[in-house]
């Protein structure tokens, strides 16, 4: 089991997490066994090394989408996960 810690800045967390954390929970569903926790802008990912790396890349990609003015939804999480995995 691997742990990865990082911060996400420059975006509104609600845009990244989704209402009631639905987007982050979808990301966990796309990578079974992965656990995502956040406290403010600090994220902790727990899972295999491959899962934590993929999840961080996906969170960074979703953050870029938000910075470009897009509003990710569950479909965007699923599609992005297919590209990253």
C-alpha cells in the first residue's frame, strides 16, 4: 500500500470534489481499492503505487479543466480515468 500527499491550489474545491464529494467518489470507483481523503486543499491518496500515481494525474487534469473554465461532471471523471489508466 502506498500513500501520496499533495496540495491542489488555485481552484474552488467544490468544483473539484463535486456536490457531496460525488466526483472524488467516482474517481475512487474508477480505481477500486483507492482511498482519497482531503482536508482543505491537502489530499492524501492511499492504494497501490500505480493507483495513487494515476489518481494524482487525474486530479491534476480535472484541476486544469476547472482552470480553463470547464465544470467537470461524473462523465468527465470516467472519460479522463480511461485516458489516464
